[in-house]
């Protein structure tokens, strides 16, 4: 699935419309219309609201995706500070997302970063579940590269992942992490593509994360550097049928190039050592990297991918982006080949939904006409 991320409201005051105002004209008292208040809501959404304990807004509507087809989704975003008197402290963020579509896809989740007072600790968390009538091509680059291997499968998946980070020094954090993944597959038309693996798997993991973060803003960086190295172990004694360990690497850099222009670059790597199940392998393609590829068409033990994106502010709350990238999957490092590197490029539109929180519409392209449309909140990286 090309990663689609929407949101669902969970707050008692989602729409904080301006109170009714009284206008006098020809001695007639008229209340402002709901439409005007609706426009005011979005006009004010991106204003800096440091005085508010919790700045929360929602946006939603119909959408179309190559994978999920016509759907209806909501995107919600919240910004807050654990110490409202510390204006230097970066704001914590939380995003709620939900979606339903005509192919039977539904999704509900939450993700965010909570920054404790004085930035002594950070909590990164993600929780979601979705059901999706998906496609499956098998495992390995060669299987994913053959159109004829495409087969249907229904999949229900849930994930919980969290890291609690302790500040070691300026911009450097280290702490434990935990992960839980449950995948239930059914109605696979060609079960031989699983190569004897179970359709349903449960995975428990624990490890640590090392983070260096000098970005000025977490949700929409304008400058700085980010490095995240996570090591997760999933041994047999934790109840895993498939024992393996995963090393995740992500690094990105942001540099202004001219007025309103920003050049951002990112590299991601995922390396599984041991015996990962089909559902826990490294997948190419989502709403953050290799945009436009069907998520999971290319899957294997390891993956590496990179992208460079030019972001340009155009007018008021509007902006555009263009990116190029490349990536590949492989089962061992000696199998890396230049002719197996997959290209990626695309364009996108940005609208500043809240201060430093963008709604993004991206259209990505890949090998042999593969493409996908994505609607999400916050930048891809």
C-alpha cells in the first residue's frame, strides 16, 4: 500500500469557530453565517498560537489514491508545549489519522513526539491499524519485478512502536524502544508465493534508539540535521515464531538555498538479520520514501533508499516540491546490483494547514509506469 495517512478527531473542541459577531447595517442585526465562520477557522489555523495550551485543528474530505481508490479521510494535527512558559522549547506534536475507501480499506491511527520540559526527555510513538484488500508479488526483487506475479490478498495489520529518549547532550538522545506488530493475511490466491511461511504472524520486539536532532522544527524543518539509528531484537523467547533483529537507519539534512527555497536530502536503510517473516521484511514504497511505488511490491530482508527534494514557498500558505530518488531491496549485501536500483521522482503541492504543519499532495513515479497519488500531513521527511 502506498502509505496513505489521514486523521480522525478525538477532542471535545475540534472546531473552535470564532464566536458570533454582531454587525450593524441599516439598524439590522445579523449574525455571521456558518460559511464565514468556516472560512475563518481555516484562515486562522496557521496563526502562531503560543498562548494556547493545545492548538488542534482538523481537515478532511474526499480523495483518490492509486491503491485505495476513492475514499473519505480526515487529517488532524495538534501542537502543544509541556512547559507553556518556555517559548524556546520546540512544540510537541500529535497527528490523528483515519480513512475509509470504496475498495474496503479502512485505517485509524495516531503518531507524535512528546517533548518533556527543558527537552530532557522525548517520547516518539506510533499506533495504527488498518484493513486492506492488497496485492502481493512474493519475496525478493525478481518476484516483485514480474507483473504476472501480482495476486490478491486481504490483510489486517496493527502496529505499536515507541521510543523513550534521554537527552545526553545538546541534540543527542538515547533510550529504549519497544515494538509490536500483528499481521493477519487471508484469501491469498497464490499461497505458494509465501514459500511456506504463515499467513498470520505476531512479532514482539525491544531494543534501543540513538537520535541526533538539530532540526529547528520537527514537523517542517527549515534547517538542521537528523540521524536516527534503531536496533530492535525479536528473539524466540519473546514468543516470536520468526526470530530476527532489525537495524533501522534514517538520516536527513535541510539547507536553505534562496528566498523561500529549501533543499532537503534523506537516506534510509532497513537491515534484517535472521529469519524475518514475509510481513516483517523491508518494504519499498510508502508515503515517506519511494513515493509512487505500491508498498510491498518489492520486499526482501534489506533495503536502501535515498531522495533529494526541493521545496519552494510560492504565495501565502502555498508551496510546491519536486524530488528525485532511488532505492532497492536485496537479501544479502553481495547481491547488490546497479541494474536493480529503482528510480523515483515526483512533484507535490503544499498548503500550510497550521503553523509549520503542511498538508501535502504528492504524485510519485517509478519504474515501468508505476505511479501513485498521496495525501498526507507533515513533510515526507
